[in-house]
């Protein structure tokens, strides 16, 4: 039988879990990727499909992952081993935990490098580096940063140390204390940025770009893109939500708690678009820049607008906070496993993980400059790690979570842990996690590996 309480501690309140799980879900992708792909794929029409996918795929799988974590009360690997034995099925299902821990480790290694870009731009903005910047100058600033392995290494190291300090302090003193400070600050800064966008940007045009429905742009590919974004934005399949669920109180309602997390994550993604696009369009710049939107286009906009020095700095602090809260959740599953299984202290486990991820991150950052000629499957190390995790490991982990919760656990075990008051709502969730979510995730996976 799994333990009744995690040896690592638990959240003191349900709000602490909500903030932590939302912090895990809200990351770099929410701030730029969702607004960008929404604007380019039908605006409001895409948002409607995305919201439908969140309800039909994201929320059911999140409920399942939290449920598995709380029932197992251990790291994802040990949780899945215990639950497999409890349910009388093959312990091979522990592979769900292994996939999550390995995926989180790989993501942390290159995520730290990209988060380092945001950290560096805080200081570039604060020093007035965006003032008077033209398009070629903004591109040169970004390209110059990527071309400097020394600068990338410094910021990568600083960010990894930031993550390690929080994780090493434990559940209540580290994770909970960090998210209860960082997440409210993140929300406040996001609202400040929206206010700035209303005053200084073209808010009406930005709103139309992102939310006005254009069904002519809503292709089958856009629907699959919405399905993928709904799944990936919630940090599902990497063990972070499962380990956070293991720290959740026994009397907390998993469905209601998951619903709040999903709602908050979706709200942040939409509000981020309402902060970014009015600023970009108000400066007469193109919003269709993909990854370059944040590090090339936005600095131009901040450089041209009144108060841009202050608000540009606030924006990149916001971006760094979002990356930080995501990264600490990504590190937690592996650290918990090292403590439980190898018998390390929390500080030692965090140090080992951070050094290992930092080392792999060096290969990722060098692939942007001095190792740019060396590729894996025609991709640099950073791009390869991104592709492997986002397109293969995360969908695989999420698919297996849905299958295990829906098909390998008994209905009685699942019902007892979720304790839903409404049989109809439980029946709906059970149907979605057994049939709809696995099929949808499989379609996203096949599209990602270009088989459909």
C-alpha cells in the first residue's frame, strides 16, 4: 500500500497547491506562444477550440495526474510502482514515473538556458539598452547574446542556482514560500502590463488580433495545434503535477482544485496576449515573429514608447518569474526520488540534479554558437531536446497517465480518491479520461512526429 502522507511534507493550504500548480503550468510558453499561435490561427475561433480542448483533454488528464500523485504520496516513479502493485497490474507501469522524471530533467537543462535570456534582458532594459533601438540593432543584440557562450553560461548558471536554492529548502520552506510570493507578484505585474498596453498601445487592434474570430484560418492543423497547446500548457506528463499532488491534503477536492489551476493558467495566457499585442501593434511592429516576438520585437516597442524603460524591465522580470516557478516544479520529481530511493538529503539531491542538468545545459547553449555545426537528427542539441520532450516524451507520458487512470485502476479506487459528489460528473470525467483524452493525445503525438 502507498503511504498515507508524503515524507517530504505537504502544502499547508489548498491555495498553496493552486499557486504551486499554476506556477508550474505558467511558463515561457504562456507569455508568448499561446498569444502568437492564437493570433495566427483564427484568433477568437482558435481560442474557442483551445478552451474546448482544455475542458475535454487538459482538465481530465490533470485531475488524473493529481489523483495518482495524492494516492501514491511519493515521487512519480515510486508512486506508479506502488499503485501498480495495489491495483494488481504490471509494475512496468512505473515507466510513467520514469518518463516524467527523465522528461523533467531534460527540459530543465535547456529551459534554464532560455530562462537565462530573460534574466539578461532585465538588465539590458534597466540599463536603457532598448532606447533608440532600431530593428537591425535589436536583432544584433539578441544574436550577439546567443553568439557568446560565456554570457549564456553565466546566466544559465545564475538561473540554475536560483532553482536549486528554492528546491533544496523543501516543500513548505522552499516551494510553498516561493510560489506564495512569486505568483501574486506575477499576476500583479501582468495586470500592470495590461494597463500599460491600454494607455500606450493599440488595445483595440491587439484585442481584435488575438480574440476576433476568423474561422477561415481555423484549419484541421490549427485544431491539432490547439489540442497540443491545451495539453502542453498545463505541465502534464512530466511528473511535476503528480509530485505536487502527492503533497495535497486528503480532504481537498481534486476536481475543484484542478479546475481553478486550469482556469488560472488559461487566464494568464489570454491576459499575456492582451499585454503584448497592443504594445507591439501600437509601435507599428509586426506581431507575427514567433520566438523573436519577445526578444527582438518587444524591445523595439519598449524602446519607442513612453515609460518603456521601466515597463520593459517589469516585463522581463515577469517572464523570469514565470520561468522560475515552472523550473522548480520540473526539478522536484527527480529530487524527491533521489531522497526516497537513494537516501540522499534534500540538499545533496538538489545539488546532484542541478549540476547534472546544468552540465547538459552547457551542451545546449554551445549548440547555439561554437557547436552549431554538430547536430542530432539535423537539429542542434537545444532544438533536439526541445523536440524530444515536447513532441515525444510529454505526449507519451500524458497518454499513459490517462490509460492507467482510466483502464488499469479499478473504478472503485479512482472514485474513492476523487470523492466526487455528483455521479454524473464523475461519469463524464471517467468517459473523457478513458476515451477522449487518449485518442486526442495520440492524434497530437502522430501530428508531432509527422505521421498524419
